[in-house]
């Protein structure tokens, strides 16, 4: 059994070393969609203080837990990381600046200037409910579990914005029609914050204890993730999403094990190792693409149009999203002294890059990139359309969430009331850091209460 333990520890070490290599990986930019790590892919806080709350096979064999949690991204890391993820901070100036990212001479008079500091910031809070049940009467060692977090996500996009003279530039980004352009209806900026409350998917598992003794237990399980989160709309940049966005089912397998490292008269030290693999099915979802070599805030127009249309309006559409594999691994040292218990652990998470494919590219066909040409201050002259958009010009890669690799350290402390139906209480916290800017770095706190019967 020592060899088994060594193999498991080496596996955790190998994943840690692979995470270190992420320092040499890519910094992503120009993306239109952000996919956070889902709440149910979080073995760290879900499995803390479990060794004292195991299901008792001599009783009904059930365990129920409720956890209140709060998580927040690191503001400065978000500003530098996710700010670049969506593009460098946008600066719109007067018509004399011909290299404007959004072709401002097609939209704004020369007296309108604006700057915006893109600093995406994410907060999530809520409660996770979990139920575990032994099924020894059906088959010795069989069990099942189900868990479902209900949460509220709050996203802030802009740390600061400055507008001089007229406010037309910022009005455009937030969805107000301008001089020669229709209103932006997709991928909009917003002041303040956006919130979404939803049941962030449901995870069910059926498992079997393949090894069970006083020193070691190992369980294998099959898992199913049911999508019940909120729908992705594409209306705003950095919109709050919970779960897989109400579209993607996932299935997988897991391993949960415990090893007794030390046992004294009133104390014990265990090593808990959990590995969870998920394969996320493909599904249709709304995302914002762009015309190649053009900004998705640039202008499109048809031959007879008198007003240009923001490209994001045309290219925000239902696409096929292929998510692929995710891995969540956790190693926890669990120390018990009497009825007190303390956990200290490390968590590694990796997610495969998405692939986004067109469902119907014809929506953009017939449009051309456009700009207003004229010499008067009101740009009253006609729109000029050039560079016709064809299917091959549409870039869907900007709408795909890239790979995500992150690490987390966590700890918790708890007390178990030794009674007929043991009740456990614990508090914990963690800090997570992503090696690339495709994920958030930040802290999390939780309070957990459970009962076994």
C-alpha cells in the first residue's frame, strides 16, 4: 500500500510541475467571452472536514452538508490579467487619430473623447448543498452523492472611465446610437456591476469502495453534471455566468481515497487524495465573433445603408462550442485531535481550450466594413462600404475560452459534536492563482455545517 501512496503523491507532484510550466505559456488578448472555473469543479472546499463526517454504515448511512461561501478575485491581478484578456484599455480620441480601434471617424464628431480602464472583477457568494448516501443494502461498498450550489455572481467591468467634452464615445460602448451608427446591442460596456443569481449546475455521482480498511480506503465513482445555470446572452462584455451556462452536460470519473499516516491515543493524521475528471459535451451557445483583422466594435454596412451597424450586433450569434476535458486534483493533510479537526491542502485545476465553430455564417454575408467620409464637422456625407465580409473572414477563435490552469492552497478548522447523529462545524479559506490570464486569481472563505445519521 505504501507503493500506492507513493504513486498518488508522485501524480500530484507531476501536476504541480506541469502547472509551473504555465509561466512560459501565452498571454491571451482580444477575447470576447470569459469562462470562469465552475463552482462544482472545486474539490478543495467541498471535501474539507470530511474525514470526521463519514457516512456510518451501521446507521442509515447518510450525510448532509450545507456550506456558505464567498469568493472574490484579486483586483490588481484582474486589472492586469483579464483587462488584457479582453484587449488593452480602450482609448477613443478625435477623428485625427486614424488608428482608432473602433474606427471612430465613422461614429463620433471630433470633439468627443473618452478613455476607459478595463479591469474585470468577479465576486461570487452563495450556498452549496450536498447529500451523500451509502447503499450497502444494495451492494456492499456502493454509495451515491448529489450536490448543488445556488449562487450570485457579480461582475464589474470598468475600474474607471473619463469623458471629456461630449459623452458620445462612452454612450456608444454602452448601447446608445451615435452620429452615423446604429446602437450597439451586443458586447456592450457597463458602469457599476452586473449580477446573476442561479442554481450553478447539479453534480451527481455513483461510487464503489474498492478498498476499505482501518488504514486505507479508496473509492471510484462515475459522475454526471446537469446544466441548470444561467443562459449566455452576449449582451455585455464579461457577463456573469454560473455553471456551464445552462447548455453543457458533462460526465466523468473520480477517485477519492484516504491513508492513515499516524494514529495516537487522541490524535490522528490522514492524507486524503481526490481526483476528478470531467468531459464536457458540445452545445450551442451565444458568443461574439469578429471579422478578421477588424475590431468587433468596428462598423459594417450594406450597400444602401445610411447608418453603419456595429459588427458585434451582426456577429453575436449562436455557435457550436466544444469544451472538452477538465481535471480537478486535491491532496489534503487532515489532523484530528479529539473532536477538533484541521485540514491543509493543495488543489490543481486544468481545463482544455474551447473550440468554437459556426452554425450559420450567412448572417454577416452581404455586409462590408464601413466608414464615413466627408469634410464637414457633422460627417453628413455618405457612408462608404468596402472589404465585403465573406464566411472565411469571420474569426470564431476570439469567442472561445482558452485553456485554464490554476493552483490553490487551502485550510480549514472544525469541530465535530460526538452524539447519536454527529454534527460538524468548520470554517475555511483558500487562495487561488492562475498562471495565465484566462482565469481569476483571488481568495475564498466558507462556513460549513453537516450532520451524519
